[in-house]
C-alpha cells in the first residue's frame, strides 16, 4: 500500500511539473491550453481527493490507533485545504472555458498557490507521515490496512491501461512529453 501511495506521488509530481510549466507560460503572458490545465485539476479532484487522500487518511487512522496517539489533524486539514483549492481553481478554469472573464492575476495566483500547496503536502507526507507507517507497520498491519482500504481502492484513471478515453488529451500530452525528453 505504501508503494502505491509513493507511486501516486510520483505521478502527481509529473502533473504538477506540467502545471508549473503552464503557470510560467501564463505569467510570461503566453497562451496556455486551459482544457489541459482543467484536466489535470479534474484528475486531482477525481482521483487524488476521492481515492488517494482517503487511503492516506485510513492508513493514518490505523497508525494513530496502533500507536495510541490522538490524531493531530494536520494530514486531514491539508487534505481539506487541497480540496478547497482545487475546487476554487476548477471554478475559475470552467469560467474561462465558458468565456467568462477572469483576472489573469487571480488565475496565476490561484494556480501558483495550488501547485505550492500540493508540493508542500507531498513533501510533508514523504518526510513525516510515510516513514511512520514504514517504521510502525509489520506485514499483518499492512494486510489489515489493505482490507480497510479496499472500498477506496480505485484504478488510476490517467495512468492505467483500462480506459484510454478518460483524460485522452492529457494522456497524449504526457506521452508526447516523455518521448521528447
């Protein structure tokens, strides 16, 4: 399960790099493909917020119970803040794609804040949360966690081979970027 979370983080980092590149273009006054940006944020809403983060929450609850600790709440608070930030950003993107005028500066600031929040969150988890899991859990714990997480386990809609129609443009963009590196 921990490998899955780390793999998700690597994939999310790819998307955050794309968003960072789009942010730079936008800040430099260049055009960007807002559909692509929206696809990334929609992916983050659909997969990260409805599968990845709940898995982390379930595992952290298990860890807290096993360690006899009161839950500090930082992980949950960050997940909540990320959901709010993505909701605000997707709203602005949808407005732009509906030809409603949104301030370039507002979009730049929202996008910059979103990327920074995501990166800091992943750094926190990889630095502080995931090592707690690795140090505390044995194979039996991971088996129990797998059962608890079963309802939230969802195939990644972007980085799998099951349904190529979802996020088709984003998938093609990532594949093209990988071949030009």
